[in-house]
C-alpha cells in the first residue's frame, strides 16, 4: 500500500518543452547550439510550454496531479552565466509557481537539466572549477527568489548519463580525463547546492537526481560478475556515494586508478563534502542494464551511452548486451519493471533515504485519431507495471514517497525528436510542422487520473 500522502506527479524539463529560445533575454545553452539531425525537431519552439504553461498546469491539475517537476534554465536567470540576474525570468517563474499553487500543485524544481549556458561551455564548462563558482551563484539566486514557493529542489539532472552519453546529450565528447574532472566538479557543485539550499531555505528539501538502473551480469561467469560490479560503481554508486556518503566509491576509484586517473577529495573540499547531504533521493529509471566482460577481439571505440545497454563498452572492464529475457520498446530500449523493484531495494539498502521517482516513462509513436484521442495502451501497460513494482518495493519497506513519470506533456526527446512521445498529454506538432500545438489528453492521462484517485494501481491491472 502506498502512503496516504504519496506525491503523485509528472515531470518535464525546460529545454525540451518551453521553446521561446530567444525570448525575454534568454541566452543560448549547449542544447540550443549542439549539432542535431536536421530532420528532427530542435528546441526553439519545443512544446511552447513557456507560453502555454497555464493551460498545461490546468490540465494536469484536472488529472489530480499534486506535484509537477520542471527545470529552470540557467540561461534565462543569468544569461551571461555569471553576471546580472534577468528580472523577466524571475517574474516568469513567479507566475509559473503562482499558477501551480492556485491549482493545488507543488513545484519540484531541477536547477539544471543538461542546459549549461553556452558562454560557460566556451570557457571549458564543467571541466573548469569556475563553472562550479558560477553554478553556486546561480542556485543562490534561485533559492533566494523562490525559496518560499518551492518545497522540493533537485540539483543536477542525471550527471551520470550526461557524462557517459556525452555525445548524444551534449553533442561533444569528453576525453577520459575530462569526464572525471567534470564528475568531480559536478559533485562539488551539487554539495554547494545542498549547502546553499539548507542555509537559504531551511523549510525546503533538496536531493540529487541521477538515473539509477541496476546493472545485471550477462552470466554467472566470475568475470561477468566483476564487469557488472564495475559498471554499477561507474554508472550508479559513484554519484550517490559522493552525494549521500561523502566518499569516492572504492570500486570506481580503483577503476579510475587502473585507467590512469587518481581521484581524491581535495583537502579544501573535505568539509563541504562531509557536512552537506541530501534530504531525499530523486531517481530516474527507464530500464535495467546488462553487461559482460568484453571478449577478445571485441575492439570497439570506448564509449558509453545509456538505456540501450548494448551501446556501453570499455576495453578490459565491461561490454553491454541486450538482455534476452526482456522485451523492447519502439525505440529499442528494453523494458524491465521488476528491475525497478530490484533497483529500489538496492538503493534503499545502500542509502536509507526517502525516494521520489522523478522520471519513468515510455517513448513511443503515438497517433492522434480524427476525433482527437490517443489510444496509448502500451504506455498504460508500461506505467502500470512499473507502479506495481513500486508498490511491491514499498510493501518490502522501501520509502518511496512520490512518482513523477516522464512526461507530463509531449516534449522533444533528447536526441530522437518529437516522434518519440512520452507525454500523458499529446502536443499537436510533428518534427517539422508546428501545426496547432494544441493539447489533447491521451488515454494514459485518464488512466493516471484514476490511479491517483485510488492511490495506486490495482494488482490485476494489465501489464506489459
Ligand atoms: C532522461 C532525461 O535521461 O531520459 C530526459 O533526463 C530524457 O531529459 C529521458 O528525455 C528520455 O530520453 P530520450 O533520449 O528518449 O529523450
């Protein structure tokens, strides 16, 4: 049984929904300038949420949603990255939060969702300590301005996936050395956000928001078990161990050492790292990952990407493979609801903090019928199966306190455009044609409305 005050919500990010890419003083982020396939939608209009936020919030409130996760773009608040605060942006988000509160919706705000100001990227981005200083200044502005309106803050969206799938998400690749320099800076930036949030808005709570997927070994071969241990440490525990335990995960540290990097917490950062911790964990989950020890002759370029686990590879450590026991979605991602229960139980065992599922959802080709309906049974099946898994984890003692599926409305996928739809609400546009941008609730929206009313899914509900 889910707790009576379970936080039923939905999630969005700014650059994938807002559009208005050059309005009200916004500068360019790395997302606005990265090279994209010209055949797929860019972020300039996206779902036009910047102009239609009131309509979207209204529709979500009608579904009974109690929390909406959005992100605020740094490029709107401090357009040149480090200097003056933009009053138009401050005013805009006061309006957004006001609208949410009027509709009985609690905002959950991510300070940063893959959208570094391009001007800071040009100065080195996350590999530079100066970006940490700029981020600290930026989040202090958020906490001072919005601290009385926002109870739930999330720091940096999926730093793990951002670093591992850098080319797909950011449009450029880090060298191995740079990736772990950026890791350290991102983790220190996050600690500074915990500290500033607790100082400036003591009534609010803050948590990290990595993408956590338990990594399975491809077989019981001892080498495959070690491959999974390594990838679990590199992909999952390195991030949460730093945030929650204030340590560099030892398996991760040993992996770095073997690849020529000695990573230690710097003496001047010790106090910050050891004294600032999250109040809860935000956790994004789409599927599990399966790896084996790379066989001789499997010489691929080192490279990691996520969700499609066959893409991950590092010579001498791990190689991703498709788990033959799992089905796949339209976009070749495996589907593993039971993996969510396993992941939650392991995360709880390691960290003992309240957990909010801040993303979980199905990217699929949806079709709007002539009478403006979307019959997305496949999405209902996916969400229903994952919710059942969450309920089982809660029954097994895991303190999951909220579910905010991805995504509230259709949005532009990170690298697969508009055709890969995630929303509970359909947005009428295609990759190239902006059409009406009108909103139409899908079958999954009405299903979710019922789930919220019943505070959970019925065990006999359909599953994938
Ligand atoms: C998560 C991101 O990694 O996955 C979202 O936080 C993203 O921003 C989601 O949209 C789904 O990935 P994709 O590539 O299908 O958009």
